C-alpha cells in the first residue's frame, strides 16, 4: 500500500541549530514533492517544492533534498528561530493521477 | 487579496443536525477541495471540484455532500452529523489539478466542528 511517513514525534531544537525533518514514502512515483508549514489554528501554507530530477532546493534558511533512490526528502531549517516553531507537512504529487497526498506532519519547537 | 475564506470558524452540532460549511476563493482558481484533519490521520480529501460544474469524491466522502456553486464558491454539507465527523475542516483551491506540473494548494483558515 502507499504510505507517506513523517516523524510524528515533535522535534525540539535549540535556537540557532539546524532542524532536519524527514519525509519517507513507499509505493509512490512522485513527480514533485512539496513542503507546507502549518501554525496552530491555521491552514497549511506552501513553502517549497522540488522536482524528482532535482537533488536540492533552497529558499532563504530552508533547504529541501529529494532522493528518489532512498524514497526520501529531507527538510532543513538552518539557524532556526522560535518563529519557525510550527508543524511541517510534506506532500507528494505523482507523475500521473492529478493527486496530491499529504503526510501526517512533524511538529517543530524551537527553544530560545 | 483574501485568498480562501471559509465560514464558520467554529460550530457545535448535535448528532443528526445538518449544516453547511461555506468556502470562497478570490484567486480565479479552477479547482477546489475540502479536507478534514484529525490527529494522527493527517489531511484527508473529502471531495474536490476539478473545475466549475464538476465534483468528485475523495478518500473519505461518506456522510458529506458538496456543491460547486460557481467558480468562486464550494460548499460542504453534512446532512446528518455524527460524532465521527468532529474534526477540523479545510477548504483549499489550486489553479488546476496538474500537481505533476508543480501546482500548489492554497488553504483556508479552517473550520472547527464538534458533533455532540
């Protein structure tokens, strides 16, 4: 069966350190992988996307990698700040089927 | 630009009551969606409308109906609410459903529904 797995345990990290989140998938052939941020009581907001043939994408302090061999994406927040505290969701878009499927999300808590 | 607006923000219903969640987007998007989000289950697609005039079932459509009123508006109706429908509901929209081409989704702020 198809699965998208994100660590359900919260990630606690000290301000200034790099937070690294994983998104693993099975039985998907993703064309794109997207990352969203969700603050408590709000809807998810798009952050970054990466294509299957791209190894890495950056946006300010955010970096995403995509390894189709390992079937994994890593999401890094460098020089983390308390304002980065939120839940981060990955989502996969398959090459066919017009479908975007979300993982369960990982909560990040950055402590000052 | 308001983006995606949904109402109400909070609602408490008794079992068996009906209600409609309203959603509107001002981005001229073709596709609209209703998701529910439950702890440990992530975002699950209830229904979607690929374009004005069409609606289709998602992963968890039972107990719900939808109406794509026009290009801007997409409503979700619970005909006879059940406690299992207690959840946070998100309306969303996208330019189209060609996610394999890099389309992304824009979400509303959510509607918290409790069925007692």
